[in-house]
């Protein structure tokens, strides 16, 4: 009987079992307080929680959330208010993305490089960071790889209108709503489908797809213009350096040296890809997303860069080995073995250190400022209604109603500002941010009414004293 059981075990079963074990390791590394969540994800969660619990709050004033709100809708029916459930859901999205990425790599190259790339992606500290913060990068990758399979189904279909085209339009709109890098998906679809190709020769198919993608992209650009709620961006090299070093909270200085190494690998991979001119949807989308991400270098861009290096660069490295003609393990796989040893050592070391963030309750500068606001909100017998630069994250931490910062049009006149912000007891913002300069000036001009009670690296908390005059 045992021999029959062993014979029935396939390699994919071992891989799925390993992913189950890795899922438990992920959950052990997560932090389960109200900090470290991306602002856009917090908005999507809060608007669902308010609808599910039928609570009227200021969440609709935060602006149009991205389409993660639709994905969290079904989750919040049973687990409203649970950040742990949202993180586990994001983990499932990441692992399903990894399985589809493996199938894509196996289809376009071979199972060997696909297995290595998928494994390295899953143990990378940047992946854990993205899942833990419920960041847009995880959902972007999910959209990109889903679009590849949906486009393939639509191209192979004999009908001009199928379920796959509607799902492809929805996935494209979802990607555009998340991040500027989401524009890579409709751009890649346009580049591949506008030319007349034999596999896509049906003009009705091309017309339907172009109309659907064009209309949905234009609509989402109008709704989400500016992409409010994205995480703060850093320097290009510092963001790429987090791929190897992990969370910047644990770094005393920006990891620009490591970022230079990753940038060199990314540049070589993209340059080689363009030179080879082997364009298909997922790889083209990934490359365009990495190029768009140069305009906003955050950790979501770093995740795209790592995926590009692993799934496009590793097959190039394997082809380089074949050209040497050396018929030995070192000649055929030497550089890949070195890469695996180095990356696994660096990644697992950074993952181990990531656990310290939860154990020591470490926070980013912005989260320290928000934690201070939470302490003020929990003061007994005190009025609290804050206008915050990070309203959703602040609402999660304080568990009180929070408003966004007042619009620029009321910041020109002190009298109008005081009238429109009546009832607000605190303001929290970064005075060094260009968009907050006007608020900083008017706060200084009303010094007899507005008192700075906290000054931290991430910003200030100003208390409004309505009873004071001069």
C-alpha cells in the first residue's frame, strides 16, 4: 500500500505541500497591529467595513478607492474588521499568482528555470513586505498574469464575444485603478493587437478588444487620476535595494549599493529582452511596467523589477550557459547555482530579520506619527476629530472618525478656513510636502488658535484651540 501511495505522489504535490508550509511561515512573519498597511488598501478595507457594519463614517470623503474594494467585498461579509483575514486573502492572491507564473515560465521556457524563479520570488523579502502591507504590487502581478491567460483564451476562441474578453477588460481596469504601472497592461494589449497578425486576424475580435480596453482605461483614468492612496516613493536605488535587504525600517541607511546591483541586472534584462524582440503579453507588460515605474519608484515597482529579473533574466542566463558548449554541471549551470546560493542566503537572512518588526513593534516614521495620533485619540474625556494626510491609516489606528486634509481652495483665506474646518480638533500632515505648503502657512498665521503638540520626522500634529483669540 505504501508503495502505491508513493507512486501516486507527483512533483506538483510536493510543490503544493511546500507552498502550504511556506504560507504558515508567511503568517508567522506578519504583523497583526493596525500599522504598516498601504493607504490605498486601508481605504478599500474601510469602505467595505463601513458598508458591512452599516456604520456612517467619513470613508467616502477619502475619494474613489481602487478596485481592491471589490475583491475585499466578499471577504468582509464574514471577516469585517479583521486585518489578519485581509492579509491571508492577499497571501492567497500571491500564491495563486506564483502558480500561474510557474505555468507561464514552463510554457515559454522550461520547468527548471520556472521552478527556480517562482521559488526565489516567494522567499524574497520584498514579496513578504508587499503581502504584509496588502500592497498594490501583489494585485498588479495577479492582473498581469491573469491577463496573459485570458488573452490566450480569447485569441484561441472562435467567437468574437466571449467571457474571456469581458474578464480581460475587467482585469485591465483593475490594474489601471491600482497604480500607474497598471497602464502597462492596456498599452501592451494595444501594441500586440493593433497590428494585423495571423493569430489575431479577426477584425471583429480586434475591434471589440480595442474598444473595451480603450473605454475602460479612459474611464478609470478619469476616476483615479492622480492615484491617491499610493505608498510614499523613495529613491530608485533605495527602492531596488529593498529587494535584497528587506524592510527599510531595519536599515540605518538606504541600501543604495545593493540597489545599484539590482538596477544593473534589471537594465541588462530589459535591454536583452528588447534586443531579442520576442514580445508576448506578460513579458511585454512586465517590461513596460518596470519602465513606467521609473516615474514612481516605490516597493511595488521593486516587486515588478524582481519578477522581471527572475522570469525574464533566468532563461537568458540558461541560454548563455548553453552557448558555452561545456558539457558539465559547472559549465551548464554554474552561474545559476551561484545565484541560487547567494539569493537564498540573502533572502532568508532578511526574512528572519523581518520578524523583528513584529516582535519589537517597530514602525516607519509615518506610523510613529499615526501611533501618536492614536494615543491622543484614546485620551479619556477628550474631543477628537482629526484631518489627516493619511486618513485611512489614521482611522485604522485611532478607531475614530478621521477626515482628509482640507482642499486647497479654502486655504487662501484664514476666515474661510476657520469656518470650513469648524469641529476639527487636530491636523496631521507633513509640512515639507509641496502639496501641504499652503496648509503650513495658514497654520502659522493662526498661531493663536493652532498649537503644534507633536513634531516628528514624518510630520506634525497640530491641535486647534478654538477658545483662544490672541
